[in-house]
C-alpha cells in the first residue's frame, strides 16, 4: 500500500471510556510511523482491543484525537477510512457465499485473477484448490467446511486484496493445528510488508517479527522497545 497512501497513526492525548463508565485509556499518546509493525501485548483488560477499535473507528475518543497521516479519523470520509484501515478479528468471519466472494469482500471490483493472486500470496491457494468446487465452493455447504486455520488464511487473503495502508490484527488466541500455524506465520510476513500494522499478538513468533513491541497495562504503555530488547 505504501508509499502513495502513507499510514502513520497517532494517538494525541486520547481519553476513552465506554459510555459513561470508567476511563479505559487516560490521556493516551502514541506515534506509529508509516510502515511500522507494532505488536501489542499485555494482561487481559489492559486496553489492547479498545486501542484497536479506536483506530478502526468502532469508537471515537471521549477526548483527544486519533489521526491517520495527520488527519483526524473523524474528518475522513467513511469510504476512505474503510479503504485505508482494515481490521482482521479473531473470529475471521466468513459470509455465506463462495470462497471467492469471501476473499473479494472489501474489493467487489476485483477480478477472479486478482482473487487467486491474493490467495496465492498468503499461501491459501493450495487448500482452496482442494475444496470440491475450488474458489466456487460455497463455504456454508457440505464439503465447503473449512478449519479455523483455513478461515484465518481466507481472511488474510481478503486483507491482502483490500491492500490497506493500515492493518489491524487481533490475533487468534485459540491454538491452530501445527501446519496451519506455520502457514499463518508465513502469510503474516507477506501481509505485513509495505504497510503499517498493529497486531494484538498472542504468539511469540508474531512478537518476534514486529519492529516494535508495546506492553500495555491499565490503559497505558509500560514498555516500548524492539522484540530483541524485551
Ligand atoms: P484481552 O487481552 O482480554 O483481549 P484487552 O487488553 O483487549 O484484553 P479490552 O478489551 O480493550 O482489553 O478491555 C479494556 C477494558 O475495557 C476492560 O476492563 C474491559 O472490561 C472494558 N471493556 C471492553 N469492552 C467494553 C464494552 N463494550 N463496554 C464496557 N467496557 C468494556
Ligand atoms: Mg482484546
């Protein structure tokens, strides 16, 4: 996605509370330069998913602002925001329809060749080819059932095709079967290249490929360093 769309993310003095509840992020500031891969780690309830949801505008800050290349996310057209920032969640949702439809979700204009190229890039092509109707297999029909690891690969192909400047990934906590775990690590490397990435990381192997690791606790960053240093 880089360099035309840059992808720098900044939190400027962001305070956030869900509804009128307790403050989750108190005056939070963070600068993520374009192209950087950041791994977020920390105890449960630290605010990692909340931070990710503010970047993808599931929520807006109560105070302060989140910017993309210096522009307040609230000032971006929703269409431009969805194009620039893509979040891949733990559940890796598949919708009723074919595998190809599912990959093309964010890019309805994509050609079949582009869909296949995206699947190949993240290593999903082989298993898709082995499905009863290949790319035309209905994911809800008998024979179209895919494993958790395969679902993750399909959602990676979807994100690769969407080609956002910022990718947010809430990594699955559930352990996947070993071959797909390896396939997913390889896919991740491809997916992260040339874009900004914020990964809520549960695997050490993911933390290791990040440029920077942020350790969060109680809505604050308590450590900010390279994976080697931590
Ligand atoms: P985990 O590692 O368990 O996923 P996390 O670091 O992602 O944790 P968050 O989900 O960001 O943590 O939650 C931070 C705090 O916000 C927690 O105290 C949580 O209970 C609270 N919280 C999260 N979502 C909501 C919500 N929709 N409404 C109210 N409070 C929420
Ligand atoms: Mg979370």
